[in-house]
């Protein structure tokens, strides 16, 4: 496989909407895992912050897209 093929595939298929949905899909379970790890032994606070950052970024991207319509 040539080096340019994955990049051209990503440019064609990775739209802003799909990226935002992926951020929400990753952020929600990560934030929930952070909440669970907050009370269980583990690095709860950093995981919670990372999950919320993904979730808020994805939701903001989706909200900006909805405002353009």
C-alpha cells in the first residue's frame, strides 16, 4: 500500500460530522469509566477529565454544525 492512499482515504471519508460523532462515542464511555475509577482504585480524575474533554469537544462540533443549517 502506498503512503498516499490512507491520507487520501481520510480526506474523502473523515468529515467533520463523523469526527464529532467519534469524539462523542469515545468521550462518553471514557467519562463514565473515569467516574467509576474515581471511587474505585485507579486514576479516576485524569480519565474523567480526558473523557469530558472528548465529549464536550464532540458536542460543541455537533452544535456548531446544527447552527449552520
